[in-house]
C-alpha cells in the first residue's frame, strides 16, 4: 500500500492532492505525520508543503468546482483525529474532478456519503460549542475558556465569538491539541500553545498566551501550518464553568 505522509497542515493536504496527479505512485492512503501508524509493509512517501502549489490547487478547486466545495474540503480536514479523513477527501476530490460540482447530488455514492458524514460531524460540533463555551475573567479583564472538542473547530469557532465579543479580549484554548484562538479587539489568530496550566496561576497563563499572540503577529511571514448527539455529551461537562470551581 502506498501512503502519502504530510505535515498536517491544510496546505500540506492540498500538496498531497497535487502530487497524486503528478507522481507515478498514486496513494492508497493519505495521512498526517502525527497520526500515521507505520509498519514494514506499506510504502511511505513524504510530501513537502509548498504554499504556491497549495494555492494553485485551491484556485483549481474554486474554478472547476466552486467556493462552497473548497469550504467543505476545509471543514472535512478539521476532522483531524479520524485516520480515514484525508483519504476520504482525496477520493472525493478525484471523483469530483470527474463528475463536476454535481457530485453533491450523488447522495447514494459511498464516497460522497462518507465525506458528508465527516463534514457534518465538524459543523454540528462547531454549532454545539457556540452554546457550550463558557468564559472566566482573568487579570486585565481577559476572558478565557478551555475546550476539548473532538474536531479541530477553533478556526471556525473563533469568528462567532469575535462577532459576539468584539469589544473584549479573549482566549479559547483547545487543550487537546495545544492550540489557542486569541482575540485582541482588532484581530485574531490561532497559534500553537503547549502549556501545563495546572502548575501555574491564571496570571501566568495569560502572560504566556499574550506573549504567543504578540510574537506571532510581530514576526513577518510567519507560517502556522497547523492552522489551520443532540444534547451535550458528558465529556464536555468538565469545561462548563457552572459545574466546577476550576
């Protein structure tokens, strides 16, 4: 089995798609380097991330299909803990380039069914967290919330709270992925944030997060490749302010 391995970024995924057409060795599976399970049987091919190539793939998707299609590809990509996500996206794109934008009407196709399920998981969880996120006030009136979502929803969750809390400074911290969405009244970013807050005060946490923000925004041309049930499940309870004294 031929397995493409990429760095886990969205651009890395697009470069994997590009190379699937360029290389003679086609992928049977595409996987992120942080979740790949290696063995001695499969043939692993490392894919390099190239911004220019990735942007060309984006343009191709938008021109041959449409913007909504690219959006759904990104939403599916945010289902980052599923070993089959990237392979499903690849198969879906290959099929879409053959059929065209009408692929969305092929609702009985197994690839389309699987892809739609992945997208739905991400969008439903994002919708739930719009109501589940609870903030605590830290020093300097900074709002802080920690979450542990199943999907990497911070990039699509942040715009909702930026609009809702446009006059505040706030941080939404995904402790499962060690990333944080940080907003400062003017702009927001998603940045890596690996910090064991159990051993520090909230003041330490806040200072650390703001250092991340200012370092990120002050370094030009910084590349952040990582950024990129009907009722509340029990696993979310521990992050709801009213239920503990964290």
